[in-house]
C-alpha cells in the first residue's frame, strides 16, 4: 500500500509477524486489533469487515494493521490462531457422558452468545486460504485436547479398548453445529445432553472401535 504514510519508529516496532509470541507494547497492539476484529465481526459480519474499520476501532494507525496483517484474511487467521493460544482444557466430570454433555454445553453457549462471529469465521475460511489454514489448525488443536476425554473413559472401563477418539468426538458434537449453524434453529437446552448420550451409547456398543495395534481390520 504505497499511499499509506509511514509509521513513527515506536509504531514500527509493533510490526512483528502474528505467529510470534510478542510481549509488551506489541502484545497490547495485537490484543487491541484482534478485539476490534471480533467486535467488527459481531456487528457487521464477514462482508462488513475492513482493515480501516478494524484500525479505527482498535485506535491503531491503519499502516500498522496493513503492514502486520496485510489483509482481512491475515486478520481472521490471527484471530483463529489466538484462540488456540489459550489454556482451555476439556471438562472432567467423572464420566464420558458427563464430559461430552459439559463440552456440548460450552459449544452451544459459544454459538449462541455471539453467533455471528463463528459463522463469519467459517464463511471466511471458504474465501481466504490463510483463514482456512488457521481454522484447520484450531480444529486440530481442539480435537487433540479433547481426546483425553476418550482416554479417561477407556481407563475407567466405560469403553472398549482402541476407540477412534476423533470419530467419537465428531459424533458427539456435530449435532450442535448442524442445528445452530447449518439449520439456524433456536437453541435446545436438551440437545447437548441428548447428543452426548447418543454418542456415548454408540461408543459403548463399539461403534467407534478400531483395530488394536498389529491387528487387521475386519473385512467388509
């Protein structure tokens, strides 16, 4: 963007790549900008997200935003990457059904409180390679963290050995996204527990079993 004025020296120091873990003023600038992105998404959706709007809301010179994030795709990718930098851990209620229900409660709340943000991020992943890659990284991270739920269930004897944790987790959580994101139905307070129960029953019956190491899968 050759028409943009140069930043003063102190502003230029804030322009480090988003994938680093900056501290001090650089971290504050990043936090301000990402908060502004979330707010703009919440109010205007993906179609209304602009670099200028984010810069104005964040109180940051637009040169800083362009230089560090380049475009809207870069902003969205960093929002998604930032979500994976937290210390969130899945619930531990003492049972697989309880854990999955609590996890679904969290998912439903996140989709209901500010539904426009996850919807906008999902829409952006179809139009921005950066956002798509970042969203995949976030999903991979969340599934990896949640696999401990399945491991604990096996240790407690709730599940047979060698379950496919990823398939089980998808089965347990997919109804929330299907109803709230795809169909856009009103939130059902019973759905988190119902989806968790269905997935737990299927898992207990061996629906998500996979061969033990060294064993061959059954022929179809």
